C-alpha cells in the first residue's frame, strides 16, 4: 500500500500524537495573503499535501542556499510536484500549476554537501504567473480553499467508513506495518486531513497523487481515493498470496534460529549468561508436562547435553529447538469426541448440500466407532474432481466430532523426510509434516486431512512408505519422526485423505484406504449449492446484507453455464464473489446497481461469456459417431470422425490421442476387419482405401479406453455407409472378442450428454449400476441401452439403410473421392 515508509514514519515521529496535526490544520489560513509571490521548490518523487510532513533531499547548491535562508527566517516556500521524475525542473513547463505552501521544520547538513529537510504542508495554491525561473522559480500565486462536504450525508459516511475499512484490510495484509497507523486513522477527525494523509502514502504514481491534490471537494476526493485504495488492496492481496506460497517452513525455521542466535550473541556481549537460565526454564517447563517416562528421560538428557555445549556451537540451537518442539507437542492431550450422531448429521447437513451417499457412509463410520469405542479402522479417502467439497467436508467432520482439525497438503511432496522429518544433523532440520500438523492442532486426536494424496512423487526416498507407516494402525502407535526421535502415538488420529485420481496413488497405500467417491455436481445441484451456501457466504464476506442484494436462479445458471467449466463449484464460488464485489463497489460509489441480479446483469458485471457448451450437431455423413468423455473439469461429448481416401489401406490417427486411445482405435479396426461378414463389407476395400480417424479439438490431448465402442461405431458406419442415428452417444471399452466393458466417470459423462442435447446413450451392461445412482429426475428424458457385445451396438447405433449417395465399392478405382465420404470436417 504505502510506498513511502519514511513519510509515514516521520509523521508519527513528529506528531507526538495528534494535537500537532490538528493545530496546524486549524492555523493554516491565518497569516498569509491572497496573491502573494512565492519561491517555488520542485518535488521530484512525491506530492506534498496540506497538513502532512514530507522529507526532501536537496543537491543543487543555489537551491540549498535559498532553502537555508527560508529556514533561518522561518518563512514559507511553495512545493510543486514535477511532471517527470527524471529531469531537473527549471522552468514552469516542468511543474504542475497547483502546489502546497510549506514550512521547513528541520534542516540537516549531510556529509556529502547535500541537505535534507523536513517540510510540513500548509495550504494549497495555484500558480497565477511565473515571475522568474532563475536562479529559482518565483511565481505569483492565489490560495485555494477546500470545500468540506456535508459530513452528515449518507454517502459521505459510506465513503469514510469504506476508506477506513479498506485501509484496515490493507494494514492486516502487511504485518510489517506499524499498527499505530490504524490508531492514528481512527483519531483523525478532519476528513480533508485524512484523505491527504492516505493520499501521500499511496503506492501510486505522482500524477494520480497530483490529481487528488487538485480535487477541492472533500467528498469527491474521498471517492477517488477509495478507488485507488481498492486497487491497492487487490494488488496487496495478490502479493500476499504469492508471498504465502513461497514462504516455506524452512525459511521460518531459519528465521527463528537466526533471531535466537542474535539474541544470544547480544547477551554474550553484554556479559549476561542467559543460556543456563534458558535451559533451566525449559527444564521447569518440562516438569509441568505429563508425558511418558521415555519421553521425559529423552528430554532431560538432551537438555543436559545442551548444557555441556558452547552456545555458539552448531548443535546448541538444534537441541534447544528440539526441546521446544517436545514441549509444544501435545502428549496424550485428547479432546472428547461428540458421539451424538444426530448432531453430527445436522452439522454435515448444514454445511454441505446433497452428498447423501458420502454423508451416510461417514455416519456409518462414526456409528461403528461409537459401538466399538475404538477409533481404529479404515482410513477414509474422499475421491473426486476438484472443488466438490472434499476438503471442506473434512472440516465439517472435525466439527461434527468436536475434534481439532488439521490439514496437510501432500501436493508436490517428493521427499520422504517431509513426512518423517529430517535428521538433526541436517542444516535447517525440522520435524516432518505429520508431527508439525499435530503440533499445530494442539491435540493428540485431531481430524487430520492428508490433502492431494494422489500428488506425491518419489524423487527422494519413499514418501509413500513413510505414509504407510503413519496410516497403519499396527505401526502408528509408535510413529518415530526422525527429528523428534521419540515415538509419538498417532493411533487416535482420524486420518482422512483426499484425491482427484486413484491411479497415481501407490497401490500399497491405496490398499489401506476406503475410497468414498464424490461425483461432480449437476447444474441443478450447483444451483442449490450456490443459492443456499455460496452466494449467502460471499454476500456476508463482502459486507452486504440479504436486504441489499439477492440473485435470481436464472442468473446463477447463467454463471454456471457460461462462466465456469468444472465438476465442482470452486470457480462458481469465485465468480459469485466477483459479482458481489462488483455490486458492493457500485453501491459505495453510488453508481447504479441491481438489487436483484438477473441473467442480463451477469453479462454486464462479469464481461463476455467464457464458455460455450459443446452441443450436439446433426451430420448427414457416415463415419461420424459421438462419444462421451470424462475430463478433470467434468464430462463432455466427443465427436469421432472417420474418413476414407483412395490408397493402400494405411491407418492414420490424429487429434492428440494417447497410447491407450490409439490402441482402442486399432482394436476396433481389427475387430471390424475380422468380422466383415457381420456388416457385409467387401474385404477388398481395406486394401484400396486409406483410413483416417480424427478426434476434433485437435490440440486437446485425449486418452483412455472408453472411446472403444464409439470408434467401432464410427468405422462400422463408414464402411457400411449407414449413418449413425441422430442424438445417440456411447461410451465403453471394446475387446478383440467384441465384448463391451464398463468404464468410469459415468455420472459426469451422462450429465454432459444431457446438456449437449443427446437423447439415447449406449453403454456396457455393467455400467447400469452407475446410472441407477444418478438422481432419476436429472436424467428422465434420456434413454439408456445396455449392451454386452459390439453387434448390439451396430443394431442400436446405425441407421438401417445406407445414405443416399452411398459408396459403391465396386467402382472405387475409377473415382477418387465419393460423396458422403470426404467432407466430415464440414460437420
Ligand atoms: N455440497 C456442497 N455444499 C456446500 N458447499 C460446497 C459443496 N461442495 C463444495 N462446496 C464448497 O466449494 C468450495 C470448494 O470445496 P473444497 O475446497 O472442499 O473442494 P475439494 O473437493 O477439496 O477440491 P480439491 O480437490 O481441489 O482440493 C468450498 O468453499 C466448499 O465449501
């Protein structure tokens, strides 16, 4: 936010509290005349505002002479900002025409002949005429007075409170910032002074500051200032986000270590031998702990060792931080579980919409725990696409159970030591994430979320094996962190993992988990989540009340369909936040805004639509079939195009297909060639034509076996010249025996089919159970065909007769290209 820290520092230093500031403002107009002549000083880097202090360093000898004279006589000088930083302003063109008169409060001669002065702004003035430009600028001026707005008006109050709120937020994002600033702000009663004070510290260019100086109406100035502050806030939030990301534990540890070391060196220099005191203090703390004997012995032994060491040795701080960790860790500190399942259900229901299956499974799990009085059991793993509430559900479980909650993200974890801790001999050694998590939770039985279990990699050591040890009820009673060195009992911890994918979880680890799948949401479900949870939450977080703003269902659906593409609701949450913020801003700035957001308002508030849903398009050509795809952001329909051209039987595949999909295409093709009698295809066509299969959206990589039957249908259609029936889509793996196998991601795929306007879906018999799990009302206008063999696919998917301009295979050699074959791209 504030660029010029010295400026503010100076303000605090010299104000001695507030009276000085206020007095100076009151006396401002007392002793000067209108249209006086004034010596001007150009300010390169900042604008001086009335009532505000500003330091300035001077280099030019003649200017220094002048300034010294003014200082000695107690006179005033005019400060005018320069239009450009990089020039030495010597003429009237280089400076703005409105400036501020100032007193020189302090003048310090620097060793290199430069002079540093402290100015205090008094009154604004306008340059009427430049009388001289050398040896320094002299001008006739007229003084300007600010117009103070009606401080009782609603708008004025809204501007003042918004400014204060924004500044408070800015300060909270910058911990290094002196908290006195907030105190000072709360005590500045003069609104002009408040705006000038904030304007002078703004992290913005000189032109914007000058603009604020030139606004004489205080309400208007406040409004413009608020705009700048809000911009600053956005930047600060972004900066904080980035800083948080890069601020690793190691840095923190090294920082703590450094500080401690500094204190010690200082104490040593002062001749104080505080180290023994430090160790004694730790010992005394240890006496208060109720820990296992083995742990206590270890603790005191380590302190004895530390005592024998020189405090300057490298091992000393490691031993001390280790002892501190032991003291901070909760040893057998248990919270009492809430075993009232009704109440647990209520918590889960109030915090999450839908997810019945998941909630039911969680309650069963808790019921078993209650009946067996034992927290050992399978480790739950919530599995599903991003943003479906896996992590937040974990939080609710902790709340429902009345346990502490801790989350550790395993994303990008690649070193065993991050789980198990570092050896003490290692520079920057620290405990692993599990022990750190326990330390942060302050309890020995928290709900411990292991987020993104599928994202661990094993670059160094075997993190998965270390996790196995953590999760295994047989072993985790005495988990040994390499840094902590003494066993810690993790057996009462309730571990819950989350994952977006299952295939990247190491098999041994996966074996330990009870997978609870959370599917993506339908549009209807998203609408309910947005209506009942996300929108009210965003409205509250942004300081608005239900009476200030509401949203129409159609507007929410518009946001879902045109501004998000996801299975979960995270992006939807962000977009709703953006809508609320925009309305909030308009309210404060007294611009027109909708009290109830309608569909049309969404476009004007969020800008152009970002996504079009892939829709069904009719084709008149054989060789085109529609598949269903699963992507991490939800389902989609997928066009498969096949085309023949005169040649020698070559097969080309394009559209960034992965290996598994390529193999599916080859399987489908081989099966077709081996079963030409099924479809009455003459064998010779395979030798006389090249086949090209393409999957549009050529730049998007595609993979997986589930396009098997769609590939087969496209080929069967092409070689029989029978078009695929309208509005039919399919998904299923194909084998060389012609069997249709079940595939995953059915819910997302079916919902995408419905969205795209598909009417019939063909899929494996074994996928029937997945369809039954979808709410019937969401799929009531879709017809499902369950098949076992590809022959059934032919019956169901292909038109009974050939297209009108069907290919006559007997004359292939004479004609290069046939109608109905060569134009699939014009779909
Ligand atoms: N059924 C629901 N009811 C209410 N809010 C929900 C629901 N599902 C998700 N949310 C909200 O959506 C947001 C994102 O959820 P969360 O971060 O838990 O997703 P996630 O599945 O853990 O994602 P990731 O896999 O990326 O970690 C949260 O604010 C959560 O409260």
